[in-house]
């Protein structure tokens, strides 16, 4: 494992003398724009091993992506190598259909401390709720970024990560002026977490469960999302979504295309730079 090889994977060639916020932000943005959030392994009959060597080989050497347990673990290692004070945290994601948070921890994220200030860094949520910059660990402060306005709320030791929704303009729809889920108001709850430090081994059971349980979204859908310089790409099953953030003030442009089986493989290669070793069943 080699930090320069990781830098090559994320196309990062800037100076990195200091473990400062500027370097953290640059590394993080390169990471999310080159490493897809994807769960394709479980739809290709491949087991996902939760150890750093396996993750490194898969993402850095085989040029694949990964889900939160993999991509955030790899980022954790890289930030440690660069001298950052970084630790792993566990989170409970919000399930809109259930209108509540998962009872069990099902997500990991990172906390980085720089000169006494704490930041939340998460490269593993994917889609339109993926932060683009580290978030200051401060309660109640709006933190605008290209994908939208994020904020963290703290209540009795539990932190809540949320995003202000933006409207979507979808050209082929006649009724274009609507947010993603209007009935739930204009705040999208994403997950809650505490600041209790975790170890990657704490998530071995979760890693096995998510691959085996037929009811979770990662088993039901093949997902591959990647942040771009002005929006995101998302391939879910046979549906390719291309989103451009802030196409007009407060509104994102969304184009949705339905692909054939042959186009899925080509799209993964052309748009996500992923070549799979085994056959994908979308």
C-alpha cells in the first residue's frame, strides 16, 4: 500500500506538506470525483471483504469504487498516512419510507480534528446527499456547498446530518417544478451519529449482514454514483441519472435515461471508468 499510488488513483498531484484544511478538502474532492459509491460486487457474485488490504486492492489497483464501509475506510487510511488526527464514527441512516432512523448503526463516516477544530468528512453516502467539502462540527449552522445547504444539529450528544432540498427540473416531465419529495417538507434528514470513536472491525457484522439480507436497498438495487465537477452521475439498475447542480437558482437539472443490458456495461466503462471482472445482474 502506497500513498502515491492512491494519489494516482484519485488524480491528485498537488503539494501536501501540511495536514491542513486546504489539503483535506482537495484530497476529499479528488476522492469523491474519481471513486464511485457503488455496490456492484454483490450484484456480480463477489464477496466484499472488510479489511484494508482488500479494499485498497479493489479501489486503488482494480480501479473500482465501493460502499461507505470501503471508501471511507480507504480515506481514513490515506488521511492517517498524511498525518491527520482522524477517527471513524458510526451512523444510523434515515429511512424516508419508514419516517425514522435505522435502529442499528449502518453507516460509517470520519471525524478529522485540525488545530482544535473538528470536521465531519464522509465520502460514502453517494447520490445527491454526498457532501463535497468537510463540514465543520458545529450545531445549527447552514453550510452551503455546490450540492446544496447542509447542516448539523446536536441534541444531547446525538448529531443529525441534514440537507435543504432543492427543486429538480426534469425536461421530459410536464410538471417540472417540484422538489424530490415535497410531502416531507424542505429538509432531507440523512443520518444521525454520535462522536464515539469506532474501529473498522466493529462493522464486520454489518458488512456480512448487508450482503446477505434480501430486504435492504443495497441488495435490491445495483447502484453506482459518482460526483462530477458540476453535479453527479447515478446508475441505479438500468436507469442513468445525470444531474447538474444549480442549473438555475435553487434548481437542479436532471436527465434520466433507461439503458439496455449492453449499454449498462458500456456506461460503467465510459462514465464511471469501471470494468467489471464478473457479469453484472442489474
